[in-house]
């Protein structure tokens, strides 16, 4: 399966506004599978095939029209500079050619709260494509990636199939969050499907065990996150670019906190009632928090400041470091 047709505009996509159309499965193959289903049996599978035929196989394959602006990401994610540099290089290779966008699978290693999942979401926004998300820490079935045979009760397609069939894009960002938490307690290896999905050649004819129809997953952009690489199988590590992401230093943490303040203020109508810049002592306190905690802390601070009738957030408005909550009240 390959890209077809001319480049078409994709509105609202910032620096990457155009895409080719790509077939991600063969409708005739789906039709043959549908025709072979026994009458009044496998209603879930029948519905899946009918949906595939109705939606058709064509999906947007996002293609750069030029190098997108990335300076804001370096400001927003200062501890991800090495990863952003690699992404920029790979974008540069394809933006003025007929080649498809190709990003080597990424594995982001680092302690909890440093912004790994936030980075994945920002990457999807930068590329202008959709995103699928799988949390391995809450995984309850080993077949979440590859689907389970329709012969099993309660079976359903896997996340890769659903993202490509139900989404708009042939090259979505697929996030495998906390991949190191995929334990061996399942009847099937939850990471087994990745051995073929992370290889460009074999991913082009990936077969979901539920639908049993070949899907072109060769354009999927993979981002995995983990706290510790030791529990990740070596063949998976060998298929990915591995990055050690450290917690931001104090200056970087201040920049992240300041960026979040501006973003929250700008995203809400009530934000205009607050000062454009946070106070220095408030930023210092925010820099003590992990990036994932900062948004919640700012929202608490804004709320307390509003109750107190002030146009700025004070240190006393913020939650105490270490998870202790500041009671809502009027801090003068």
C-alpha cells in the first residue's frame, strides 16, 4: 500500500499544511471477509467490516511543506533538546522531497513527571496528525496492540487497527506510555506485536488478529516512554532511538512554569484578569515542582487568587511542595 494522488491542503495544521492520501487497507479484501461471515453470527466483526467499507481506505499522510517552527518547543520542553534536534533533522530530510515523513521510533527514558507524555502530545501537534495512546501501566489484556481473535468472547480490534481505521491519518503518532510496565502476567506478550510494528517493512502488512485484514502501519510514528530500560526487551530497544531525559534544572523549570502560566492565562477568558507575568517568588516556588505537577498548581493558584480578589498569584496560593494541598481561602 502506498501514497496516492496529489498533495492536498489540510487546514489548521500550522507549519505542515499538506498531505497525500494513502490507502491503509484493501477494500476488496474487507469485502471478501464480510461475504464469508455466516449469517447472524459475528455481529461485532460484521459491523467492523461494514465500517471499514463505509469509511474507505484513504487516509491523510501528512507531509511537510517546509520546516515547521520549533523554537516554542525548545522553550516549552527545555530538557528535550536532544530529541527535538533529532526530530528537526528528520523533518529536514523529507520536507522538500517526495519522500514520506519518516521519524525513527523514539523511546524517552526518565523519572516520572519530567514531561515525557507531554512531549508526545506536542509532537503530534507539531506534525499536524492524530494520536493514539496506550497506557501499559493500566493494561488489562495482552492483545491491546494486536487485537484478539474474534472467536474469543469480548474480543475487539487492537489499538493500532482502531487508530488507523477510525482516524483520519495514515501516520498518526502512537504513544506507548510506560512501556517498561508491560509485565509478563498476560497469556500473550503485550509487546509481541511491536517486533513487527517497529520495522518499516513488516509494519506495511500488519494483520490485526480480530479483523484478520492487512493494515498498512508502516507510517505510524512511535513514541514510547519509560522510567527504566532494564525491563524492556533488547529487540525493542534495538528498534528505537533511546533518549535519557533528565529532570529540568532550576532555570529550565522556571521557563516551563512561565510558559504554562502564559498558556493557561491565554486559554481562558478569566485569564485577562490576571497579570501578564507571574511574580518572581511565585516562579521560584513553581520551579520546585515536577513539570507534570505545574499545571495543577497554577490552576490552584489562580483559583485562590480569584477568591482573594487579587490580579496575581502569590506563593501562598500554591499547593505545598510534596503533595500537601493548600486549603482554598482568602490570602491577603
